[in-house]
C-alpha cells in the first residue's frame, strides 16, 4: 500500500482525542463510555467530510516514553476496532508517547490503515525523558506481520528537542530514506504552534515522499497549509467545542475547514 493509494486526494485528517483510558491517573470513564465517545467523534468527523481520523490516547498524561501497559494496549485495540467498523474514513493510530510497535500491532489487528510515530529515527529530549528512534523494530515487525499499515513519521517532532540536531531537511532525508517512513510530518515546537512555511518548504524540497502538517492548524491557516503540503492533521482548539484542547470535536468547525480547502 502506498500513500497515494490510501489517499487519492491529499487528505484532511481529524483527531479522536481520547479521554484518559482505564488505568491512567485521570481516568473517569468506563470502557463503554470511552468507546461511545470515540464513535461519536468518528461520526462528527465523517459528517464534516474528513478523509481520515487518528485515534490517540492523549488523555493518558503523564505519558510513558514507550512500552505501554498491557491494559492501555487492550483499550486502544478495543476502541480502534469499533471505530474502524463504524466509519468509512481511513483510520490511524497514535499511541503516545512513542509506542510505535504497539500502535502498528493495534492498527494491523483492527484493520486500521496507518500509524503516526513521533520518534521513528534519531534521539530527542522530551518531557518524558530521552526517546530514541524505533525504526528498525517497527520495520521488522511490519515485515513479520506482512502488514500494509503505513507509517507516518515526525521530523523534529513537537514537544521535543533533537539531540542529533542536524538541519531539518537532512533529518527528513534520513527519515524518508533510512527510517522507512511512508510520509513525513512537520510540526511546530508545541501542539498549538504551526511550523513556518519555510520549514515546510525545506522538507518538501528535500524528499520525494508526502509531507504533512502535524500541529498548529486552525481555521485561519488551514487553507494555506493544505495548499503548501500533501495533507493536514487537524485537532487544535479551533476544532473543539468551546475551544477546549483534547475535548469533543466541533463538527461545524471541521466542516468549515474542509470547505476552505476544497471550495
């Protein structure tokens, strides 16, 4: 499976930001309530006209670096499976902070289509400590499973500082050529902050693989970033009810974004 086969038109991808899962410190919802929330979110995003969604355990703060507890993997698999069954959108999985092997396993088993891996190559200082790339393990797991799940990798990922601090265009080349990424994601320094257009251009000029935007997309800039990239991932406060980051999605705002990108 290639990116262009999965997305014949460059995609607009929305976020299903899950509340804290069972076992996480801030968990308040049962598995049924969590699943119902995810399905409601999927319905909103599909009605708004999005091409895909990403199921993400963003509520599980503080986050593990990797090696998530078995109950978190089980919860993500259960919820993702129901989302895949519910929606016609393509479905992705992101298991924070960097549980990429678990995410690939969940995506493959549940019939999801892609994963986002925050640190596929290199080493980064993050708020979870030092995180090292897992490209070799992910590639071999994908081979072992004979999986068609695509791997989208971040370059100079947000909420992190690269220890191997080469210029972003060279890091993108390593990610695309040596890391096995099917698409490269460019973001700003934190979730609400977009990358500069110059940053996006540097990466697009450096590699032959799709380049997506992974942070800072709002109603004011979604059209520009959509035009300057190969797809956008949106889920910032502009697209949340009452602007609450990580909360329920605002279907009307998502629909406005789609109309802005595809008038």
